[in-house]
C-alpha cells in the first residue's frame, strides 16, 4: 500500500561527544549480527500520542534524543575490504521527521503500516542516523508516533534509558525544550568504551574471557542440536509458546531454592535442551546486559553481549543441575565483555585443531524484569495469552500451589508465526519475556541446525520440566 506522506519536518540538532574512532565491543557484536542477518535490526514501533501533543512536540523529542545521545548521531565508515567499520559521532546535523495523514482512515493501522515500512527498508549506516521517527495525523491532529532505533545504536536497556529520559516531567527534557540544549549523559559513551577496552585493563578483561571460552570450546560437543536432514524451505522459522504454568513453576523453584531467577531458568533450559537432543554438557550463550559495569547503567548504546557457558545435565536431577547452572551463569556474566572478533578467531582455530566445525549458536535471552515481574513487552496486548481463558493466577507476592501450577498447563499455546528466507536467524535464540498472564517464549530458529519438531519439543520440555520440578517432592532427573 502507498503510504499517505503529508510532509517532512527538518529537525536540526547539536550535541557533545563528537569524534571518531573504533567501535566498542557491544557495537562490534551488534554490527556482526547486522551483517550476518542482513537486517538493520530495528527495535520499537508505533504508539498512541497523549491528547494535545503537537508535531512540534514530537520534533522536540527527536531533537532531544539526537542532541543528548551521541550513539543516535553516529555514522559508520566501512573499509573497502569489508572489515570492521570505524565510527564518527557528528557534532551537529539534521534528521527528517516524517508526517503521515490518515485522511479519516484508522490511524492505528496506518501507524503500524509506517512502522512495518520503516522496519523493512534497509538503513545505510554510512549516511543515515540509526533512528527513524514519524507522526501520524488523524483529521489533521497528531494521533500516533512511530519510532524505530537500530539495535546497533541501542539495546533494550538503552531504549529503556531513552524512555526514562523523556518521561512526563523529565527534568532533562524540560531543560532541553526551555534552554535549547541538552545536558550530557553521565557515563561512558561508545567512543569512551572503546578507549577503555583498548587499555591494559580492557585487554586483561578480554584475555580472561578468551581463556574461559577456550576451556569450553576444546571439550564441548561440536553441535548444539540434532542435525536435521536438511533445512526447510523457507529456512528461518519463528515459534511462539505462551505459558501460564511456566512462570508459576519458575517462581516456586526460585522461592524453594533461593537461587537467582536467571540461574533457575538456565538450569531448566539446559535440562530441556538435553531432553530434546540428548547433548551433554549443554552449551548456552546467555545474553548479558553489562549495565552493571562502571559507567554503562544509563547510557543509550548497545552494551549487551552473549556470554558462553556449559551446564552438565546427563543423569542429574534439578537440585544437582541448579548449582552447576548457577556457577556457569556467574562466570558467563562476568566474562561476557570481550572482543567478538577474537572469539571467532578462537572458534576457527580450535575447530581446525579438533578437525570439526564447532557451533555455539544457542542463545538464551531472559528478558524478564526481576524487580517487577513484567518485561517491557507486557504492555503490548499482542504478547498476551487470551485473557478470556487465562483464569485467576496468583499475584506476584503469592507462591502458587501445585494445583494452581498444574491447572495452568491447560492454557498453554504453541504456534509458528514466521517462515521466511531472509533476513536470517542464528541456529537458536530463545527470548523469554513476561506477558500480562504468563510467559511468552519466542524461538528464532535456523532449520538447517534444529528441526521445527525439535523446536516445539524443546519449548514444551521447558514447561514440562519446570512444572515437574516445582510440584514433585522427589527428584526430577534429566535423561
């Protein structure tokens, strides 16, 4: 469909932190994903505007973001050999805010269509800033805003920092609007991160991570899953599994063991992978925000990286797997701050030494918010289990009974939502996030590495094992 573009607003900006230099480790990992997947990896979408919001208000917000956050006004310089780019943070410039008019049609549908068009249109990182914004008008009145940011510029934590920055009554935004210039954000921006990473302290961090990775790569099974007969056509599939029972079971296990929720999930996930594919030990790459590191808490950037850990599970029950998962997770989180290029070099070298191709593409992305029990996606009604069948679940402060956990099993729902040839996926990325009535597990898969049948089995094993461990007094043993 042709989108009804009504005009463009030129939004000028000026901000601190200009300069050029190498990419940070988080940017390197994100850029490699952009190249591998063939997509600019946008996050965001369309949202309704508060009544009374003007086009000028949205333009002011875009100006604020660009002025305050250097990563949003960063362009890349890609070498002729296609190697790792360098970055240039611009001191000033302009961006275009597009304005669309529904002419009386459904503004929500148009906003979604604009978001989809932005998402599907390639981004030239050498000439375009990694943020796209638009306003949708309904009868001439602003109704919705569309905002997409490349994961190269901001990960989930970075996007949340942006939202906090422009929340109602934000002092930073009020200063920007009234004074015309933003206060700089405290913390290490990507150019400063890259500078530290090249320092002796940064090199020591990277070397520690590589020693840990080498220990796993030399001993692990070469494949993460049972190799299918061949890839499906189209090759890349995404599945969604909604479960009301899984969060109850995980909550009960966390309370019983006193373990960190992420370690409990890792233990159950490792047991589910083993139950599905028989591999042992299970090698997992947990995604780590790295926001606990000095100077990164509130910076709009991509700091998330995938660690590497292995969890022995064969013949062990949950109570034995959990300490293994806890230790593995602790080390993985500490060392998930490194130069990914060195990991790839190490992977190739050890694979050559072993005479076999090593695959480490099994990612676990725990997106649950431990402080609230609600992830950023929970406000999106499309991520929720049907409320008409959800039933009454225990509140966050109550521990579920065995009966409540088992009763929730009947409300599970599995489905394939994407089958496509491009852009691609890693062999397996499992996102786990809260919805209003349970947990949503989204599996992004490459069917050349894991079959659709094994993907569904893995998700169902995840729920089944968690529930069995939560409601059974006797040990639940991995096969």
